C-alpha cells in the first residue's frame, strides 16, 4: 500500500531556490484551490520553468511592467496572466525577490473537487482532461487575474496553497523543450513532466502566426 501524500504546507524557502531546481521538484506536489463553491486539489504532473530577464521566452525578459509585476516580487506568490485574449495561466514565482523567475503549471490531476471542475470544463471527455494543459488547468480551478499576486504561503485562508504531496523520483521525471516557445528560448529544456502520466499534455513546437493578407 502506497503512503498517503504529505499534507504539510510547503514553506517559502521551497520557492526561494533557482527555478530549474524548483520546477522538477513541483511534480507530485498538491495545489489547493479554495473557492466559494468548495475546495479543490490538484496533483501537479507537468510544469515549465522561465528564468526571468535572462530568458527570451519569459514575460520578464524585457523588464518589469504592470502586467508582470508579480514575477518580481517575493517567492511563493502567484503570477496569473491572460493569453490570446481568451485564457488564463497560473505561474508560481521562484528564486530571490527581483529575479522574476517562475514556473508555469501546465497540467495536473484533479484529486478533490472534480465535480466543480467538470462544470467549468464541459468539453472534457474524461476527468484526465480536466486540467490537461495550462488553460484547462486554470479554467478547471477557476483561476483568473484576481489571483495574481496571491501568497501561497499565507496559511489556511489563502485561496491558493501548496502542500508537500509526494515528490516524484528523478527517474520518473521527463525533460524536454517548452511547448510553443519560439525564438532564442525555443530549445531550452525547461519543461518537466511525470513520465507516462495520462494527464500530461502533448508537446507542440512553436508555430508562428500567419498574418492575413
């Protein structure tokens, strides 16, 4: 019989490390989302790391803006952004304050509150698809810009928190280039996932948008 996941909240020191150390260590951890409709929990199965101003693929590459300000704050906070005018994505700020590195939560398994997720993800063909991809994950967990800057280490009243869960052994961690990232950061092997987990999203290379003529 496997041991139950550890319910201990992760300390801020967990996030206050280099982003390429934090990212694979997030696999198997439990994200808690507290909503007015009830609590939800997600076992993290896929992530992507972004190294801030040193990373051409990062929103912080060209410096601080009103949109990305949370990335420059203390570690252990959320950075939520709107993409393509349609979807939200949830990132966890890592490293020392001012460094602006973060980890995008790409996919996971809804372990608590799947009934709530199904109402938000009516197109999902199975529970394994509820949070299979960053936009789906944010939709399933009712994540939007109102959660930008949320402190995940603030205690039981925070709408977002991270529990220790069950760390994933290194031999079960897959690693490769980030999905959909083009330019100078296209080949950075900053995507990590739990191998053979059915909730992990498929890899897609960057496809430049065609301009209409």
